[in-house]
């Protein structure tokens, strides 16, 4: 890593953006997975299925693991990480060229990345949503909110400490 990063922008010898990446991805993935589970269960509930609280918990935990490691086509966690690997540096560059603050630009980048990723995936797979809980505007909005939360976490973690 470049040693030109000022000490206020480094932690554990690494630039803050590098360290902030994993928590941003994790936040987005966990919230997106929980929204995904909630939308699927709500859809099933609307057609008469009933669930105990233990069923809901088990399903949420299964999805947290399964969407990361047993995706039908590709890991959702990997897609989120790859999406943020593109979106966050672009947002950082835009932040330097505009008066927008990180508290605005990083959440917008996260939301835009999630929306774009899901729309592109649906287009590539001939109109099929890869993740059932992302069907419809509510599901897409939930995923975009998850991306915005991850972007917010990133923005908070990259802020330099006040001297």
C-alpha cells in the first residue's frame, strides 16, 4: 500500500478504504439476505402458508449461509463484493470531483450498485430474477436499501479521525 496515505487515513498499516470494504460488504449482504428472506416468506404467507418464529429464524439463517455459499448461479455475497469493488472507488472519485459528501455519495453508490446488479442479472438471465425476494419493486427497493446501508457504513469508516 502506498505510504503516501497520511496517518489519519490509515489504520493497522492499511488505508481506511481497504479496511472499510469488508464491513460494507458484510452489512449489505446480511441486510439484503434478510430482506430477501422476508419478501419470500411474505409472498408465501399471502397465499396461505404459516410459519412459526423458529421457521422464520431457521429460514433466515439458511439464506444467510446459502446465498453466500450455495447460490444456484453465483454467490450473492460474491456479487455484492464485486459490485462494491467497482462502485465504491467510482464513488470516491466522484466525491473528489463534486461537492457531494461521503455520507451522500457512498450510500447512493451502494443503492445504485444493487439496483444495477439485479437489473443486469435479470437481463442476462432472460428476464428471470435470480433471487426470488428481489422480484417486484418492493424487493428491489429492499435490496437497494441494503446497498445504501453498506455504502453508509463504508463512508463512516473511511472518515479521517478528527485530530
